[in-house]
C-alpha cells in the first residue's frame, strides 16, 4: 500500500492548469499519473480522448450482482496566479504543520487521492471485495467541463450500469462537521447589451435629446428586483421546489450567527426571500445577480461622452425545478418588455447548468423506489462519518453549482453522494491553497467504511 | 504684412500637445512663435509663467479713452492619436484644395491666426488706430485650463480695464451661416461609487442575501430621470433661465429636420423637455448624463462574482442660473436619499464650469446698462458678417461648454463676442483635422471690420 501523502505530493508536482495551453505537459503528466496509479491498483484504465483534455475511466469489474460505484474526481487545477502571493512554490508541495500547501492540494487532488487511497487500502485488505468501482477523473473541471456532455452522450450506456456516484469535491464547514451535499444550484447566464446612438457622442452637443444607453440599462436592471430583493421576473419562481421542514432543521444545526455573517460580508442589511434566513436563502432560493456592468468612459477624471453601448452580465442561480433555458427566456422577455423606447436590446447567451437535488433515505420526501444501493450508500456514509468524526453528517443543499452532477443524473439517472473534504480556510482558487492532512487521514478511513458498507446489505 | 496662410503653416509645424509632456519642445516653440509674431507687430509681450504651460499676454496700449478688446486664443492642440489614421503627417501642414490639413489647423491655430492677421493688417493700414488690444493666448486649453483661475486671480485687475473679449473658438454650422455664440452650458461632474460587501464574493456561496452594488447603483441611477427624460432631482431646474421668443425664432432659422437629426444620431425616439424641440433642448435645457459605468467582471464569457464596488460617472450640463456646486450638492443629496439600505455611497468630485450667457443689444432681455463698447462690438460684428458673408449672423446659445468664458465674466465682468470659424467637417479632436482657407480669408476681413467698427461710435 502506498503512502497517500507521498502520492499526493507527486500528484501536486504536475502543474496541471487546464485553462492555459502552456501547461500542456503538466496536464499530460497529471493524467498519466492518475492512469498509472489506478492501473497499478489493478484497474482497467481507459484514457478517453476529448476535444480538450482526456478523461480517465478506470474500472474494476466483477459479478454483475455486486453494487457498482462511480468515483468522480478531476486531475486539473486552477491557475496559480497571482504567483507572487504564494509563500511556497505552488507546484512544489510543502508540508507545514498538519497542512500540505500547493495548487490543487484541496481542489481536487487531495480529496481525489483520499478516495483512491481508500480504495487501494480496501482492496489490499480484501482483494475479493464484492464491489464494482469505476473511477471517472476528468481534466476539464476548472474550465467548465466543456467536453463532458459529449462524453456522457457516448458513455451514458456504460455509466448506467452503475448504482450511484461518489465524490469529494464540496466543502466541510469546519473540521468537526461533515456535510453531505444534497443539492446544488443551477445556472443561467447571459449578457444584455443596450445600444443608444450609433456612435459615441459629445454630451455637450447632443446631451438631453435621446436615451443614454447607461440610463436605459440602469432603468431596466432596476426593475429586475423588488425593493425587498426578490427577483421581479414574472414566472421566475414558478415550480420552485419547496423546502422540507427536515431541511431547515438540518441547516439550523449548522447555520451560525447572522451578525457574524454580516461582519464576514461587511454589510449591514440582509435582503432575503421573506420567510428565509440568509443561510436558507443561499441554499434554497434562486437569485438573479449582476456579475458585471460596463459602458462609456471608466478611466481617471472625466470624458463627457454619451456612449453608444452599455452592457451587464447577468447570472441566475437556480433551484429545482427551474429550467435554465426557460429562465433565460423569461429574463430576456422581461428585459425586452421593460426597455424604454429609443434603445436597442441584444443578448449574448452564456453557459448554463441544471440545479440538482438528492434526498437521503428515510426522509418524508424521499422518492419512492429510490435505488437500494444509493440508500445503502447514504446509510453507510452516515455510519462511517459518525464513527470516524464522532458526529453524524449534516445533509444540506448548497448555494454553489457543480453542473456535471445534474448532467450525470439527466443522462444516466445516477444520483451522487457528495462528501465534502475541503475547509473554508483551504484557499481554493486562491494563493496558498492547502489541504488539511488530518482531514485526509479521516477521509481515507471514512471512504473505506462507506465503500465497505455498501457491500453489506 | 505677412501671409496668414504661410504663418499658419509655421504655427502648425510646432507639435504643441499640452497634455503630453513629451511634447515640451513643441509647446515651447509654439509659445515662442506666438510671442515673437505679436512682438514683431509692436505688441508688448509678457510670458506669464503658470504651473504647467505659460500664457502669452501681448498688449497694444494707447489712450485710456480708446476701446479695449481682449482677443483670446490658445496655442496648444489635441494629441494627434491615432496617428495611423492621418492621410498627411499631423504636424506637416498640407494644403489640398481650399483646406489646410494639420493638428490644430482649426482648433485653434487657424482661427487665432485669422484674428492675428486681421490685427496686423488693420495696424498696417492705420498705425494710429484708436483701439487698445490685449492678446491672451493660453497653452492649456486642451487640458481644461488648469492654471486659468490662478492667472485670473492675479491679472483680473488688468483685464478689467478692457471692454470685452473677442474670440473665434466656436463653430460655424455651415460655410454660409456665421453664428455668434451667446450662451454656453456649464458643467458639474462627479463620480458615484457604490460599495456592497467588503470584497468580491462568490455568487453561488453568497448570492441572494445582500444588495449587489451593481443592482443598487442601477436602482439609484434609474431614479434620476423621469420616464419622459427630465432630470428627476428636486431643485435641479430651480432658476433655470427662461428662453426668450427671439432665441427660439433665431434658432428656428438654423435648426433643421428632426428626422435627419434622428438619422444622424441613429435613434428612433427623442427624449426632450416638454415644449422644447431636440435642437432647443440641447441649447436651452440642462441635462444629467451618465458618461461611464463600471463594476465587476467585464471580460469575455462569465465570472460569477458579486463585486464589492460599482461606479458611474455623472456629468450635468448646466444653463444659467444653475450653480455647479449647488447642482452637485443636489445630485449627491438625491442619490444618498434614494440609495437602498445595505450599501455605502461615496462621491468623487470632478471638475465644473459655470454656464454663460450674453445678450446682444436691442433684444427684449438685453441687460440695462450693457457696456456701450460691447454693444458696439455686437453691432459691428453684425454689419461685418452681413457684408463679408452676405447674410447676418445668428445669435445662438450652444450646448457645449467653454468654462473660461464664464470664469472671465465672473472675475472681470467682461463679456465675450464669440464668432465661430470652424466647420463640422473640420474634424476637431480627430484625425485629418483641417481648416477651410476660404473661411480664413473671410474671417480676416470680418475681424478687420469688427475691430475697425468698434473704434467708430
């Protein structure tokens, strides 16, 4: 059995930045590292070519009656910029205290290595373990998984043979409390571009005669929320999944102090859906946010121009059962209906992702006929977490988005058990990313127990 | 007597870009050229040091009972960028047909040379001309005349001895029609900066809980106009100078086709003050415009950030009797009163300029006790333009701003006679700037007649 920490060091040394083509070699090295490691564990490894970075599919077959888990992870990482802010070289893993520093340490090399190590240990202990395992390790997560839909189209048939997906690419709120993520918000993104006059004009010679596009854009954007902060787009909330009392109860065990959250944000007023606390709003309610706005002169000093164009970048976070395309349509329709006369409105379509929710067994809203293996996996997870961490996990929906989870569900029917392993202080996507080695140690033990647990009905 | 066109060529050859310190030599050369030329005409030349570029003050004294005119101009020019778009080198004057091409040809070297040549010719014809003349030629016009207030503070006493200011730094609407500019809009500029959370935040983890500053900014900006397009700031229109019927009548002789103006702008709807045509709105009504807006992610694609800050650049064009500081105060007060809770509002004060209006003699609203020399200058201008151009000038207010005109009025009491000499097709501030030599020829003759006219009561 290999040393998981030493293997993680090797893994981090590959600078596998997927979005930057100058890291081609690091990407190839990282992929080969994963393939070789899984191969050495007896897995049948297939490197699936995509338009950008290949995906590693590694399987351990067995009796078709055995349960079958797909373990997801990704071997690519975020860029290390700004490199100057790193205290240790980003691709030179460095252990300080109980932390290992390096780009990708927490997202996702550490958690992925945790699960690989658990499988390796388990198979060493019991080479006859009655469990089919497929590792699905992609190399495009940090660029939005552009090749994933095409991959799914081709491989959905094979994945459908599995029972569920297991992954560790979500967060722990703190070192004491494990969270099983049971819901992710979806996304619907678009830009709106407002055009006034056909060119930039002098505000002295032509000001006060026609609609300035910045003004028109502001007028439009100002209509998209109610004063209380609700999204003011007709039909936006249609079909929004209601929140079960058990979900609120579960969250209340975690959710902290509103005042402390205000201090963290640096604001003095919350705007949430009536009846929802800020913690509930983020996890259970959809949003429409402006991620960017631009137009005219933005430099120092002044330039008395009336710009021809102004734009805003809009993103909606969606909850079940909102459909991204329908939401985009509603937003566009609403904007068009509220645009003042005298300006032209154009839209730039951006990406999207479905929301996702999975209900653990034994809840009032657990779907009838839930896969028994999935139910067993949830129970095994609960038991494993309780045993290893001394406290049962919380089952919570999350405000963020991992679009591939809904995509997998859509094309294969598989649900996911998402056990978070990174902490808020791990600095994901930021300089000095690190991974807590105590969490890793507990994580290996937890994953071993979960996987073992699935095999015993 | 020198050849005005040859002298203008010499003048254009100095690359006198005031805003770019690498053109120091061109600035010094341009200043020396003006000083030497006026010196050679018998003027007593004083080079007034300022914090940036010196100002040339050149005077021809005489009997204190003689009328005294200050002729204003500027020896600096706009940058020539983008140089690649010039068909001839910007600082190599080139005559094609009846036009001389070069940076500054029309703004302001050509018109200034026109007036200098007129004075030279006049003094050659009649060395005993009973007229005191002070040339005031600045080198910071294209950078907003930053040293002008300090200059005025020191020299107001001397300038007060004069009777009026004469300048050619405004526009002719076309080659047939001379316009005497009788009003300029003022300016009040400021930025508004809205801060939400204390840093940029992930829209998945924190979206839907607090006020996004782009949203707050849009909501604020959207309140600053009525749906009809009026400025919706309490007190904004207080004291706005009413428009005299003669002003509307005068403008109606010039103002063209609304449809053609729409086509020029490329819009399909006008928003103007009720009771004002678009042409009237621009000249007689104040505005509040957004010159720029920015915040969050503005690049390609998407970034699901909730930015910490968003800002807008606001400029008001003012008409008499709006006071820039009071208007800034009203705008700030209004913005603060309309800002939603949960965001912080800051302002960045930018520059300002008073509006200006001068009424020619013989109008219903001509001030009692108007300076007789000023009245004589207006009459002489009317006669000169009628004689040389075959059509009397129009007396119009203009939408643009020349803040120094109001500053001179404020600190010295002097009004200005502004006779436009550049045409819309002269490409001011743009590549391939040129000056029409027929206009120059007529301009010299016109200025001679005006100056001669003032001396004969």
